[in-house]
């Protein structure tokens, strides 16, 4: 699965993006992760102590995390569930 992971312009978080905009299945994602906040257009989930904002158009925002390997692993998991 192809996606990019880079620091946001604000440098406050990391962002994972797919090559093109997609529609993620937020309902499927919410069933597999610990959900903190659920709205029609995004989810805030917690995985391994990290808060992640999951946008329905495919962007993932990792709050307060510097562990690139862990973020890539979580992004793969979220995308594999949301794109199934």
C-alpha cells in the first residue's frame, strides 16, 4: 500500500496521505479501533497511546508522535481496514 508520511506544515503533527483522495469506511475503522470522537467526516482514534485523526477523504493526522515506524504500521492497519 502506497502512502506518504511527513511532518505537517505546522510541524505539530505527522500526516499520512494516499496518492489520491479516497473515501475511507469510517464505520469499519471505528469497529476495530478505540474511538475517542466520531463525526460523519472524521474519527479520532487511539492506538498504542497515540491519538490519530482519521479524515474520511484518506488523510491521517498523528498527534504528538515522533515514532515513524510505529506511525507507518498504524497507517497501514487503518488503510487496510478503511479501504477493504
